[in-house]
């Protein structure tokens, strides 16, 4: 059984990794208003602010719940309210578990304070596009080399195929 809180965390990971998302808020507002002859009340799960000034309101639900008629009606109303304000709206039910696992792994390096500039300089000096993570770490010969490589992936200075499980054999490009 999937829990919304776990799904919400997964969606937050994706938002944190997205380069265009600059701010996130959980349960950001209480929406209340007319929907035909009834009054709706709803608290969306999150609000994402984008670098271009746009906003996305997100509702997170396990797929089996999102398909229910009552939920679909609330989502349709929420979508209309968001559209009337120029906001994007999404109902998120999950993503590729491999991509999510990889993002969580490289997310370990998202706090740059844990990576010193000497280590970053070491991996940058030896790295050539097409090397694997293990090859870069071995060539750099520094204890913190792996976390520095993950930081390069997190901040998108380097890239890797995140649709396959991340390992020492993952090929790096930039």
C-alpha cells in the first residue's frame, strides 16, 4: 500500500532536483469556493514556485485513489481554480522508481557545504566525459571524490542516465 506522505516526499525530491523550481511549500493554502451548486474545500499538497515566476499547485494521491469519482471532481475543480489564476495544476501519482532512487542518492550531495573545493578541483582535473563514476573517483584519489561526483550530478554540471540504477559503472557526460 502506498502512503500519500511517501508519495509527497517523492514529489518533493523531484521538485528539489528540477532546475526551474526555486521554492516549495507543503499544504500551502486552504481553497474554498463554489463548484456549481456545491461548495468545495480543499488543501492541495504543495505549491511550487518556478524561476520564470509561475506557480504549480500539486495534489498527490496514490493512483487507485486518484481514479475515484469524488477525487476526480475535487481535482477538476482545483484545476479550474488554478487556471483562473494563471497557475499550473497537476495531480501526481508517482514516477519511475529507478529515477526516484537515483535522485535520492545524488541528493546526498545537495548541500555544498559538505564538499570542499580541493576535492572538486581534484575530480574536475581528472574527469573526461565518458568516464564512469568509479574511474573518476579512482583517478582523483581523494576520500571525498564520490560525494563530489554526486554533487556535480545534483547541480547538473555533469549528467548521467538516471533511468537505469546508478552505480560505479554509471557513465558521466557533460
